[in-house]
C-alpha cells in the first residue's frame, strides 16, 4: 500500500514539474514578442513583434482625409496624402511590450490583455494651410456688393449683414481635426470660425428700404375661391411695390371704375397721390419717398385680385365640372360682360386696410365671398353631360355630347357697348326653326337655322358677317343673339334636340 502511495506522489510531482517546465518554456518562447492572449485595438498580437503589430494596425485603420462643410453649403476635401499625414503606433506598442511579463501569460489566459491605443499622427501644417486657403469661401469683403434683388421669393437683401469665415481659425480647426483623424468637420458647429461684419455706412439706405419693403411683401394671405386656394406670397406681393420702370406710367394713372386702385398709392401707412420726381428717391430700382419709404401701387394690388377672378371664373368652373372635381357652376347674372363671380372689391379693401394700418405682415386665410350678382347652379341637375356652352368672354361656342367635346365654333354675341349684351344663365333650347325671319324694333333679318334659347335670344347663322370671334361683340355685336358661321351652325342645328341645356356666361 505504501509503495502505491509513493508511486502516485512521484507521478504527481513529475507532472507538476513537467507542467511548470512547459509553462516557463512557453513564457521564454514568447519573450521575443507579445505574450499569450494579448489583444490591441481588436488585433491578436501573441508572438508578434512591435513592428508586425504596428503594420497590422495601420492597415486595419486607414485614414484618407477630412471633408469640410461650410455654412454656405460649400465643400472641401483635404486628403491625408496631400497633407503628408503619417501615423505610427510604435510608441504605444513599445510601452505595452515593456510593461508586460511573458511569464505571466497564465494570468492573461484567465484575464485577456486587451488594450486600445491611438497612433501618433504627424502632418504638414503648411500644406494644410495651403489647401484650405485656396477654398472659394474666403472672399474679400470689398468684393461683396450690398444689393436688393428681386427673386422668385420676392425681394431679398444681399451682402448687407456679412458673415465671413476666419481663415486662420479654420486652418487651425482642420489641422486639429486631422490630428485626431476626424473624417468630417462641420464648420456650422464652430461659432468662432466666423465673424459678423457691421453694415457699411454706404449700404445703410438699402438696409432701411429693405426692412420696410419686407413688411409690405410679407402678406402671406391664402384666398379660398370655392375650394381653390391661392396664396399671396412674397413673390406676388412684391409686385405691388412701385419700381423705377413703372414710375412714368404711374404718373399718368387716372381713377377708373374698372380699377379703383388707379391713381392711388400707399406710403408709410397713408393713402396718397404719387409724389413728383423731385420728391422721390430711387434705391436699387425701387421708388421711395424722401424718407426711404417704398411706395405701394393700389392699382397693382387690384390687378392681382382681378387676375384672381379672371383665372377662377365660370370657364374655370366648367373645366372643374368636366374633370369631375366639382358639380357647382357659378355665373354672373349681369349681361354687361364686366362682372366677376367673386367679390374682389371687398378683398381689395381688406388688404388695403392691412397696408394702411401697418399690419401687412402675418399669416391669414380668407374665404372669398361671391359677388351680389353671382348665381349658383348644380351642373349635374341643370346641364348633365350633353349641352351647349357659350363662353362669351372667349366668343366661342362648344357642343358637348356625353361629356366629350363634339364641335366648337367662333361666335359673335350681343353688343355690350349698346346695352344689348347676351343674357347669362342656363336655358333649354325651346324651339328649332328653319328658314325664318327675326324681327326687332329696328331690324328684320333672314336666317337659315334658328335654335331658340331664351325669349327672343337664339343661336343662328349670320350670313351678313364675314368674321366671327375675337372682340367684335364689343363694338359690332348682335342684338343679343348668338351669331354663328353658316356651315357650323347647320351641323349643330341637325344634331341638337329641343330641351338641350345651353349655358351662357362671360
């Protein structure tokens, strides 16, 4: 029994000696490199020399250079190669190598030796400065001309409050960022990289004019015309301001019923006549009074609303109906040919009040009311899909069948200058006559084809005319009927049934 015990102890001692010898042998074997279980920046370094690990780290963490972004949107890339940038981990690796004991690899087996180090970075500051200095963002302030410019966003003030990049500070920032191997440098986050210059005294008048100009053009009113929304933005409102190009014509303006703004101007919150030449100043093409207050033309304001009404008239509503957008059709009941379906006068007065009270700026939504002479129809009920349409503003007749245009022709309608305008409205064709006479107080006319529409008003040929369309109706129009070319109305007469709706509008 004792012999067995002695044999076991001897075997155990032998194993311990062998393991110890193996442990020390491994420690001595890795003495020329990093010890077992050593990791640096994610790279396994066991048995490798400092130069080998340095080469792997450089390959694993390349640095191409830095992209620089200016607050103006300009971009510049400085490459590490052009800046003579070099990187080296040797110093940090040597320090790790010296402070590790190869005979402690057993400890490292249970607690990995894992380190993170930054390389030593060197680059040529002069080359960095040279590349950054050539960037187009660096401008001589004397080259920047202050001006008021007309753009798609209205008037803008250019180069008055100048913010200039500080070249030396930006060079320092780029140099420091490359030393820390940053790939992106956003200068908008660097407050001390820019300097704000004071407004030059020679530009102060332009700044004063623009500050008042911006109040005028910053109306931002949205007008709702039966579902169509049009915004009076800076681009449109800036057109109200009187310019040097418009001044001579403005001097000749006289009051008119068709445009109540003619001859009236708003200056510094007051409605006035236009100052004479000796009492105005011209700043960047903008007409102001002697106190540099821009002049607002009321006629231009009214023209905006007139254009709004003209582009959203009955013709527009007919297009919306045919597209299936709306079933509402609105007509102006007057037969003079000069009425709008919307009350633009009220909107003109409202905007004028804002200008006069100095409250032009600010967001507002306005539902444009219908004019007193507007009449509303349900197109589905009154027209359907087969009807005759007479657009007296365009002096055109259209015939639609099942929603599709079947034919069209130029016409001449009632003479509006002699109060014989064709009545507006929606009426059915109430009779058809062939070879008949039309009789009035002072005339008798023979026609071949007649479609009665409303009382004594009808659609017929007019062989005494050689021309149709355009604006003939204003001076040589009919007594109220719709005069048509013979060949065209002949075809229309054949296909139109009694009861077919006819819509008449200006």
